[in-house]
């Protein structure tokens, strides 16, 4: 049985995608860029990092990993919604209104 034509795990996956996206945004915003990053935009010191001098390498790796996970989750979610949509078209009585 589905709610509005979509199974519960699609809603769960959507929440995970949103949470991953928010984490990715946060990681990007705390990085120190060549121009000082977000800290420089608000008057902060752009030349120093509270996470140490090698934090740029670590944050770059973490950003790439989280971005890859986010992209894979998006692809999986699209495929699941397509499968659910086909199932609902074939079995319209399975929808809970």
C-alpha cells in the first residue's frame, strides 16, 4: 500500500537527501576559500582557519565524498519514484487517499 502513490521508503530517502544537502551546504560554507570564504564576507579573518592549516585538504575531501553520496542518493531516488509511478499506473487501487 502506498500513500499518495509513493511508498514510505521514498519519503525516508527524500529526508536523507535533504539532510545530506544541508550538510553539504554547511561544509562548503565553513571552508576557507582563496578569497577568504564566507568569513571574509562578514568581516571575519579570512587568512586563518579554526580547524588548522591542513583543514583545507580535509574539507575538500569531505566535500567531495558528501557531494558524491548526495548525487548517488538523488539518482536512486529518481529511479525509485519512476518504479513507484509505473506500479501505481498499473495498480491504481493501491493508493491510500
